[in-house]
């Protein structure tokens, strides 16, 4: 309650947390002048919803601990989140964008919060009517519906009932209780909500009743199996770009939460702190290039950084494109294409499509992954977009006219929720150097071959049939080869062999680790060594033999 009259300090603390923890990039508002930026006000339910969204449990615990410190909460972070209703990542606010909301929308939610705590924690005779009035005042505003009952449950789970989709299904089908719908848009008003709670609390006293408290009911609803579909929340008339709304009640999450711990679990051997640093640079710079020797997992990591930035594995918001010498501005951004009737049509390329998708969904991060940035001609392919990529030019005021316009005076800008992650193989001798204009707009991060304990533990855990001693020997031989490559004046560190060549794919069993490694050397590493030492075939042959002999 201390922050009720000091929300600026609350927001300052939240954005400080966002700088340390991934998964909070969605807290970007849209202002009346058409620009966007940090929230300038927030309600208590949206704050609690920061860690009650569709993100991994590990990330929820980290965020919950950070918020507890900020809010001065002494309670321990929950060990489990089973039975706690969560918000949909796409609808995680209890209010609309600043450009759309009413001046008192957020204050109305603070009033509900204060009235609910008073109702739960005191015996004041006027606590109930005060709560009822506050509830009805907030209920039905843009962004507020069934999720209001979830917020009440979060703050006082023993006093309030959550009417998320699963709980509604359990109450009506398993418990046989009717939920009155006399409020806005066929939802509960305060009288309906309080009456349902009173009926259930009376039934909780019955020994044979299936549940005996609101937390027990929420867990039972979470575990409940029924052939009927879970009720879909009513549409509140809000467009897809609005962060609030009843759509925020998560029923059956269609998209898998994703965070830094998932990157590591998937097989990333980079230290957790460095992954967090990469995400922080991506958020600030908007554009990132991963560069390193072949086999260091650049494209693999680029896509997963994109998912971690989103907080979920949503393929619909990630677009992967590979640059190559024949790729043009017309292919990547926009150009004329022939149609079936012999005419020409102006067609958007993958980058322009991503720009439009991000503009249509400004509260959600969108990502474009560009593989092999230096294999094409970036300045030619990007055109005006090279200027618009800069982090400080991502506003309507910086919009430019494209070479090909659909209407006279059409101007385009790149929204600040569109992120670009490129990869670059600096060992390929056929590729041109990236010009300074591109380098100025991207942050560059080096990836190295990573072996050692983290790599060995992951391989052994995911492939129990691989003996540790064989793995240690493979590691020793590759490290020796990489030392030789790095010491070669004609090659250098950027030509070392990456760990992905000898990291078996999860789910594909390795019956004979020695035969598997021999095949990797003969078909993948060996041909690369032949290219490295094309003028010294004996040296390449000797290096191959040293890798596989006596293993």
C-alpha cells in the first residue's frame, strides 16, 4: 500500500529489475502523441501479474524475489506455482495504453486493491459495501473482467475466489454451483461475486465436499479433467494491440514459456551471466550480431535469444532470413513483382512484413534473425532501413519515405519492439568485411568454442550411453587441434572448431561413441581442415588421424 501514492518510485524499481532479469520487455506504453516508452503509471494487479504470467517457473521465482525485495515483503518465494491462475503473455495488463485509457482507470484498480485488503483483514461493517462499490467501478473498464477476480485471489487467496476459466468450469460442472452473470458483458458484478463466495464458503464446512478452501478449489480446478472445452473469456471489444482485457486470463497456454534457463537446458554452454548480458544489450541496442568460429551455435542461439526476449517460444513472432549475394532490397524490404495477369504488384518482403506485425502488436517483442549478415551486401539489402534500425530513431518522428511507396507521402519507421539478431561467420574467406555504418548500429558479441565441465555434463545427461572417459578424450583432442589452428598465422582463433560438431542431437541415441566421432571427423571436421590447409594436404591428413587414432 506504500506505493499507492508513490507509483513513480514503484515503476523506477520495476524498470531496474527489468534491467537485471529477462521477461519484462512487454512493459512499454503508447502515448497520445504517437510515441512509445516506459509506463508512467501502473496498478497493483499488473505488478503482481509480472511473475504470474506464462513464463518458466524459474523465471517466476527470480522475478518474485526481486519484487519482494522492492516491496519489502518478507515471505519466502513459493517453491511451486501449481494452482495459481496466470495471465496470458499477450494480455498482461489490467488497463489499456495511455493513449486509450481514461484518467481514472488505474486509480480505480488501486481502490479495489485497498478495499479488498480492508475487507479481508478487518471486521469493519462498511468494508463490504466499500469493496462492492470499488469492484463495480473497475469492472468492465477496458482491460478489466474476470482477471479482476484473479488479482483478488493473488493478494488474499484465503478470502477471495478466482473465476478464471478453469475455476468456472470446475465450479459449474464438478461442484454444480451456478455463477450469476449480471455484470458488464455477461460477467459477475460485485453482488454476484460475493454471493458465489458465500455459497462456497458455506459448502466448505461440509466434510464430504470436494474442496474446503479457495486455494484448494483453485488447485483442484487446475488439475480437473473434463471433456467440455474450458470457457473462453468474453471479448471486451479491445483490439489486438491492447495489453489488457479478459483475454488476459490464461486457460490452456498455447505457447510454451521460454527464458534463460530454457536456453541452458536446450544445450547452451555459455555462462548464464553472459546470456543475461546478451539480452540486456539486445534490449538497449535493439540490434545484435553473434560472431564466432564455425560450429559455435550462432544461429541456434540467435533464435533462442529471441524467444527468451519474448518470454515465450512463439514462432509467429520470429522471422529467420539468410543473406546471400543475390538477395536484394526488393527481396528483403519491398519491391515490384509480376502477377498472373501480366501486371506488376508492390510486394512487401520479410523485413517489411515483420515491421508491420510489430506495429500491429506493440506490446509484444518481434524478432528478425538474419543468418550470415556478411554473406550479402547489408547496405544494399537494407537501404533506408539501415538508418531506421538505430535505437534512437525508432519513432514516428524519424519515419522516412521508402524507395517504393504505396501512396504519395507514405513514411515508414521501425517500431522499438522489433529486434534484429544477426549471425556472422568471420572464418569464411570469401565474405566481405561489414562496413562501419552497419557496425555502428549493431552490438557485436563473440562466441567461442565451449567445452569443459558444462559441455560434458550436458552430453552425459542427455546421452547416458556415452562414456565419460571417451568424452574427455574427444575434448582433449579437439582442444589440441584448436590450439594448432589458433597458432597458425594463416588461420587464427576465428578458424577453430566449435563444440556443436561434437554435441550429439538430443533424442537421437549414440550406440557407439567412437564410431559416431569417426563419422563426424570424416564427414564434417575433416573436409573443413582440407579447406583450411588446402596448400598442405599432408598436414590436414595428419590432423584427421590424430583426432581418431587410438580412441
